[in-house]
């Protein structure tokens, strides 16, 4: 990610956290662990993880279209609280970056910055969703659970 875009995101940490919280509060709650009040305290740490990862050199050839195709793990029981949590987080981050890019000179606006942000946000989301699914008490109960076949 370009230093200009990363700096802009860092400067907007509070705004991102507030927006992430607001978006999380409108997402459907799929389990008691997905209640926004149970998750909002995680937002600052998750945001810092994303920002730290964006400091690392990324694949400059990643296009926005390719980044949007990066998928998240499927949760068969749909009780994973991180599904809504990271959906809200990615949206808050992207909204902020788009608004910050609108303030930049056209020569500083890079599609690859948006692509890198999506890649990093989804990588963190995938890791957390996978971890939670691995310890879920509904692990492999339903046929739609991706772990269903492995317990037969």
C-alpha cells in the first residue's frame, strides 16, 4: 500500500472504529456471541492488525477485481460471530479509504491500495473465521458445515 494511503488510514483510526461499530450494529445477529456489544471491544486490535499488515510490501499486481474474488471460509451453521464482524470492518475500511482518496491528487489514487486493503482484511477475517469454526460447538453437525465430511 502506498505510504500516503496508509498514513490517511492511520489518521482516520477513530473514524474507522466508529463506522465499524455502526455497521456492526446493523448486521443481523446470528448467535449470542455475535451481539455487537460482545464484539466492539475487538475492533481497535483488529484495525491495528490490518494496518500493520498493510505496512508490508504487497503484490503490486493485485487488481481490484482479483481482490474482490478472494473468498472467505464458509460457516455451515452460520453462527460464526466473525462473519458479520469482518463484513462490517471491511466496509468501514474501504469507505474510509475511498473518501481519503477523493481528497488526494488524482496521481496519488491507486486501485492497488484498495485491492491490498481487501486482501489484508479478508486474510485476517479468514484466519479468525477458520479458528472459530474449528472450536465451534456446532462443528460438523450439519451437512452444510465444511467439517461434516471429516468426522464421518
